[in-house]
C-alpha cells in the first residue's frame, strides 16, 4: 500500500505515547504517578453537565450552522471581548470541535505551499506538525530560559523573510508556563504591521494565570484585522473530552474557516455547544477554585524540583506545567523521561517532545493532587541519587 507523501510530514503529540506506556505499566501492577498529560484533573462543572442533559432532552441532537450556534457565538464574542478588553462581533467567531481545528483551518486558509511560518520552540508540537503537513516551511523561534521562556524580539525579526506569512504565539505557554508582557505584544504587533504578517495567538490558557495581567496582541491598535485568536473550553472548564473550541478572526476569514468546517466535519456537536453556553454564562466559582488549587500545586512542585540534585526550575506565571532544566544531571531529556518512568514510576515528558530547543528540559504537568506531586518528587529524588 502506498500513502500520500504528506502523511510522512504529519507529527503527533508524544504525551499520548507516554500515557500509553504509563497505562501499560499500570496494567502490569506498577504504581505510576502521571505528570505527563495536559489535562485538568477536575470534573466538568455540574451546571455544564446539566445543561448538556437538558439540551439532549430539548432536541439539540441535529446539525447546526457550520460556524456555530448563533447564541453561543454571541456569548463567546461578549465574554472573550470582556476578558481581552476589545469589542468583538459574533460573526468573527467560529466554533469548532476542540481548538486544534483552528490551527488546521487557519493555516490552510492563509498559508500556501512554500510559505514560511514562525512558531515558538519549545512549543505545542502540533504547530510544527500542521505547518509541515500543509507543505509550508516551519521556522522555529527559540524560547530562552534566561528570558523567562519568551523569545527575543530582535531574533524574531531576523527570522522574517519575504516568504514569511504567519507568526504563531502562545501565552500562557505550553510547555513552559511563560507569559507575554504588554511590551512583548506591542513589539510583536509592530513586526506584524511592518512585515505584513498574520498572527495566530493561542490563548487557551488565558484564564489560568497566577500573577500579572493577561495581554493579547489582538488588543493592539490595528491588529484585529490580522489576528486569529485560538481559544476553547477544555482547559478553563475541564472539558477536554467534550471537544469544544473556537477561533476569533476577521469576518471574511471566519467565513472561509466556516466553509472549511463544512467540508470536513460539518459542524460542532449541538448539545455540547449548549453546554458551552452554560459554561460561559453560568457561575465561575469552579474555575476560580481550580486556578487557586493549581497555584498551590505550582508552588509545591517548583520548590520540590529546585531541591532535586542537578535540577532547577523557574516558577511559571500561567498554564499548569513546569519546564525544569535537567542539564545538571548530566543526562539528556529522553534518558530521564524513560528513567523516571521505569525506575521511579513517574511519567514525565522529554523537552524535545516540544521541539529541538527543548533538549535539556522535561515537562511536568501539575494537574495532579499535591499528595501525588509530593510522591513523584520523592521518587524522582531517589532515582536521581542512584545515578
């Protein structure tokens, strides 16, 4: 059998591969503390679940508009606009089954084969995967620990060529937890205007911040006309399995993206959209409690990692990941990922799962109880002492 050449260019998320390894060990009776998967360990808020049940009873089991149900698009425009300090129109919103389709549809609508796309590295691996799949050239911008895992703007500009079409940014950032400042987004906006670039800003962790104020490039004057905001419900409302996300973009582009959705998956599940409406318009107590707990866990895991031999770790300002530097152990990232899993029963991710500039780091998710985090740290300490 022969397959299309483009399939060889398509990557994956290694978090799911490590998850499979961890589950295989558990099936053999091993006790594994899982810090590899990027998923809140909290339940979806009860009122959201009840809204989905009610929607089923009310007949929301049929096709809906490709761009999303009108009342949800309106609610998203209002909520997202308030959170970002900008005025948005419902016609700018496209609701998708998860946030990843916005990456696919946005790049497919804007980028031709041979064009160049700049993306953060280390960064979410699907950025590079989709760029390659579309036949474009992925151009990594290195995120540096000494800059709190934010790129150097002068270095960014040096990567821009006449073929550069799109710049992808992510704040709060996966896997490092880095956060762009107001000054950072203004500089990015200036570059986009100067070089006539589109921006895809991945903001799925907008509501999971611990210090400072969230800043978006979309709020800079003139940037709404050249920006795609990617967001969703998975992280904020612990709705990963519901598959519900959205993009906010100029109306003309939104129409193209909705047409791409018509040609691929028709529309997003209708009763799930009703649940999303309840998530936005209902009480936010569960969200605030979850973020407060994540902050407590962050402090525990960062303090614990900095006590381990050969490991140092910055304190992230957002998301629910830490990205510790492991170069002091004398071992590479792949070795330690395997070693911690098999020797200590702790599932982590190699930094190179997020790109070549992730070497020398691991990613740990603290979407686990404080008791589990402390147990993992103790096991890692014991394993490191055996090296």
